[in-house]
C-alpha cells in the first residue's frame, strides 16, 4: 500500500503541460459544483492553530475536511507576513495530506502553496460571478502579492476584464505586478486606493494588514454596484473593509462560523449576514437580486476548498502520469507484530 507524493516538480510540470488557464478553469468548475451540491459538503470544522513569531504576528494552523466513508483532507498552513522580505519565501506555505476514512491510511501528500492560491482565486470568481455585474470590466486590487495574481487570473476567466488597477504599500510589489500578470494580456495600472474605489466594478483586498491596523479601504468613493472580495482577514482583530461599508452591504461569508470569528464578519453580527456562498451557489437567484448594490464576499478560506483543490491536483497528476509512489507508513505483513519488516 503506497502513498502518492506530488512534489513541486510534478506541480510545475502539470501547470506547464496543462497551462495556467486549464488548471484555473477546472478549479472554478469543480469548486462551483461542490459548493452547489449540499449532499457533498461533508464536515468542515473551523480551523485552528498556534500564534507564533514576535508579537504573535504569524500563525501555523490546520484545516481539516471530512468526507464520511471516503476520506479526510488536512492542510497545514503557515502564515508569515515577514517571509517575502526577510526569508524570500511566500507569505503562505503549506502542505496537504489525504487519509482513507475507513482505514486511516495516508493516501497522498502534496504542496499546498499553489493549490491554496488557485482555489482562493477560484472561490472569488464563483462569488463574483454570482454577485457582480456580468459586464464588469475594471478590477481593483488592494494588495499586490502572490494572491493578487491568482485573483486576477480567476476573475479574468469569468469576466471581460479590460483594466486592472493595483495598489500596495510596498512600491516594489505594485511595480512588479504588471510583469507577474503579463500572461493575462490585460492593461495594468498602479493607482491610489481612492482611485481604485472610484473605478472598480470588482475590488479584491488581498493584503497582509496587521491585527488592529485595518481597514485598508477608505470606503468613500466605492461605485454603487461594486462587488468586493475580501481575502486578507484571517485572524481575530484583522480586517480590510470598513465596518460602515459592511453594514450597508450585502455580505456573504464562505464559512459562517469561521468568518464571524476571524473574517470581515467579526465586525458584524450573524443577523447582519446574508446567506453563505454555498447557499448562493445552490440558489443563485438570491445573489442576482443583489447585483445593483455593494456586495462583499468574506473569503476566509476553508477546508472544503482544499479538499476539492487536492482532488483537482491528483486528477491532473494522474492524467499526466506524474507523482511518486512511496511506502511511508510501516504496515507490517503481520499486523500484530510491530517488528515485522518482511
């Protein structure tokens, strides 16, 4: 009984052979189908973890998802805002594992960095397709890190985008975004937050704002129909969108309990929220009625998304004939003898 290992080299080859667009399109399709199928949601508890680093500025957390009688997917993810400047590493680093639900045996291990970025972009595309105007042409990005690339990519797959306006407190990040997003073939312009609010049909906040340092939006010049994908809030006391904007908007969370604890929704009460994204996917007419007002998707990222992302990655690897098969676990022929190495 062997475990499938998908390394970064396998992932790179999959992306190179299949292309960025096919990977993203399949993720959007599969995630949308999973969200819209209540019988397939499984069990996704609120994530948990350890605060770490100076002043508890970073976190290591685990995100489990259980598909009864099938499998359990667990992502372990480290969020370290100082990584890009101090260690030249991504802010978000993670690995994903899958276990057989009947035996507990380890089935697969793979990178969690790229799947996390792609599934987060895909979730925003799904929410935006429901809540934003179908003819949305201007995307605003507040935050120009790694997640901003996949946000722009995913949204470009479902909207006729013509311009991307980008802002980051790190001048080098906003200056390099056009080159990193060149493959999209969309005009990119560096702009102020105020100018982004005035022009964007869809706006994504994708920052590493610190606890207590938000919001990052001004909320003063937003277009009356703007849809906001709020990505960065993932700790208690960390948020990107002004409370006044949230109070006046239609707000849909990805995972209600998690969003109320550590997302934008921590600024609100349960009564302030609309249906969650899974409900909107199952009943899209509830979303369509909101398209002419300000809408917000509170994207905290939850483990059902990781479960689907791992499904997609394993499928693409199998189609490409990629992945190492290794026996990591000691499974003796005589199950009663731990010293049986035959």
